[in-house]
């Protein structure tokens, strides 16, 4: 399912439509009445971790300062007006993270962040499934035949047509209304407010490091692809307990998480293919055989994990 970098790109696709009124709707969603969106104005677009939030208000209400800033940033980044936006091509924007350095996403119990301050208007929350995506001014087309041999295009969960003539299409996602954002920017690895100290405290617990990395309370937006890649880059076995690792090793792992996520985002925004070193590979870059196994907490979700036993040796105690 889409991870933090993908959600950031989704937000960039929605930003040019901020300030516009919905004039027509469509889609197959049964969780909301899509007709409720008719004649509403898209006031704001935000992303937190693996969730996208769109705020809607009555068409007669004016935009708030945050929404106006979103529009100006989108125009500045793209060099075009909102009405000229469209397509799924390159989205060129400044680096989102300042540091140099796809259905329900399996999460640990209690992984939802506490509610943030009340947002403007009503927020529509999108959580994307394995093949979830957003298209701007175009529909997704079938790239191959299904099991029945039919060339059937994916069915949109929601389609929003705007007064400018443009439209947004949402695929394979769960949608629900909420009155406030359930998000903590301090846990979002692509946020300027990401709190390293809080993340390090979470990593230092006596739990397998691969379980902690997927805990959205501390690493919002970090998913299975990022988990596998950064553990390999940091040369850490996925089942190593965080309490057994030196602070320097945990710092390096955190640096890898931030750097990899930021680089992946830039690749997405510039249409470049992601270069993977361990995820879904049979050999690591050094030619060693890769292990694969579903790993997760007892009674919880198990996620397929890839690692190299030679590059990522097991640490069985804090004295090794």
C-alpha cells in the first residue's frame, strides 16, 4: 500500500484544486454519500503519514490563510495556474523534507495518533489500499486483462469534478468523514516537525526493530518497503531488539529512514524509478542469498520481510 512519499505526491495532485467548487461527483464509495460533496468548496489538502485529508466547506465561505498558502505553493512549485494542472506526469516541487541527510495497512494496536486541533470545515480522510492512487484530469486504464480475460478499467471509488473543468479520481481507498485530524506531525518521517528524540526512544525498546518501525504512532508514513530498505542500509537484522543496539546504530537507522524517504519522494516527483536493494530481491547487492519471511508481533499482522544474513547478522544479546 502507498507509503509516505506516495501520499505526498497525492497531495501535490490535489493542491491545484484547492479553492475550487465541486460541480459534479461520481464513484462507487459506499462509506459516504458522494452527493454530499456537490457544491462544496475544497478548502485545504493535508497529508499525515499514510492518510490524505481534504477539507470541504460551503461554496460561499472564503478560503482560510492555510488554504491560500497551499494554492500559492502549488502554483509556485508547478509554474502553472491551478486550472492548467493535470495528468500523472512529473510534479516538480522543492524538497519537502529539509534534511540532507495498498487495503488497510497493518498497524499495531494503538497506532492511531491522538486527535489534533479541530480543523476548518469537515475533513474527508482517505486511506489507500494496495493499488490505491489518485489521478488528476485522467482516468486509470487497464494495463492487462483480468482473470476472465476482460480488459476492464479500474473502478473509481470517488470522482470530483470542479468548476475549472478539471477533475480528481480516487482509486482503491477507504473514505470517511471526520471533524478533526487524527494526526501527529512529530511522528511523520517526512514532516519538518518530525521528532527524532521521540523516534529514538521508541527504537530503544526491547522489541524486534522491524516491529517498531511499522508502528505508526512513532513512524507515520513508514511502510514495508521503507522498513526493508533501511534495515539493509543500516546493516541491522530485522529481529534485533532495539535495546541491544548502540545509540549510534539507532541514529544511523533513523538517518537512513529520513534520507531514503526523502529520496523516494524526489524520485516520485521527478518521474524516476525507485532503486531497491533488498525488497523483493533474491540476492543483495553483494551477491548474497536473501532470506524472506513474514514477521510480526504475536497475534498481530505479519509482513513479508527480506534481509541478507551476511550483511545483516543476528544480534542475540546486548553484548555482541
